[in-house]
């Protein structure tokens, strides 16, 4: 028990350090746009992503629950920050632009959400990882729809399109996340087919027109090898199709 407590005492500073490092690096990476809004958004997203990811990665026990707890805390603090920026005159949050007031909390929530989904339990199969990414995309799309609806309400009373623009951006991000597993499967199939065609063409180009018995034996061996490669390619394509079918099944269940 004492060792576990000591390990947690060491973990907490490391998690905070990871969050600060991610926030700093995210802000620096997006500073190329020369826009303070982009810098704040990158800092908010990557800081929270690094914090939650590090918490789940180095937690001594109960990593799944630890990840969810830290992601929940991030979401709660983001909502509190949004409320303070809108309903109070607190320095540091109330002086933000309308876009910053909604974009920074949303990026913080998304950072924790992506970290929680992209850090599955140890031993998770590749198919399950792709399914989790597919589910993550659906969750982000729903989150973007909620933000867009709230943005329309704000537009009516406050005349700002910041909420609507942020919601549409989140929907686009969710759609890209949802499509990523399907694009990966399609890319694997295209690479496999291209490799098979290249092998067939190279074998045909290397074949000689001589009809000697030894040449016939080599051709038979080459034909057998070609058949084996075709069988392997068919098996790989079947695996890709099955993976895509599972992803589609997951979407239908949702």
C-alpha cells in the first residue's frame, strides 16, 4: 500500500509536466500560422491530450479508470472556464475574444477525449483499435452537432457566429476521424494489389522464350509461386474486407 501511494506521488508531477510540455509544444507548432487563436487552440488541445495520455500510460494501477477520471476533470474545468469567460469579468478569461471563449474549452475537451480513446487497454487487438477510432469519430461528430446548435442559439441572442463555426469545425474533425479506418483499409488493399501486379509483371519479363526442359521446370515453379502469391493476396484482401465489415457493423450498432 505504501509503495502504491509513493508511486502515485511520483506520477502526479510527471503528469502535470507532460501536460505543460504538450501545451508548450502545441502552441509552438501552431505559431507558424501567426495567429493567437491558433496558438491558444493548439496549446489547449495538445496540453490536455498529453496530460490525459500520460496519466493513463504511467498510472501504477487502474489505468482505464485513471484515464477516464483525468478526462472528466479536463472536461469539467473546460466547462467552468467557459462559464467564467461568459458570465464574469474575471481577468484572463473574460477578456478573450468570442471565438477564443468557445474554442479553447472545446479544444481542451477534445484533447482529453482523443487521449482517452487512443489509449486502449493493453492487449487490445488491431481490429478493436480501429473500431474505437470509428466510435471516437461518431462521438466527436455528435459533440460538434451539440456545439453548432448552441452556437445558433447564441447567434440569435448575441449575434456571434463563433459557436457555429467551432461546431462545424468539430464535425469536420469527427468525420475525418470516422473515415480514417476505412481509408486505411482501402489503402492497404490498393498497396497489396499494386504489389501483386508488379510481381506478375516482373515474372513475365524475366521468363525466356526457350522451350527447354529445364526452362519448362522453371516456368512451372514460377507458376506455382505465382499461384501461392495470389492465394496470399486473396487472403489479405479477405482480411481487409472483414475488417471493413466490422467497422460498418460497429457504426450500425451505434
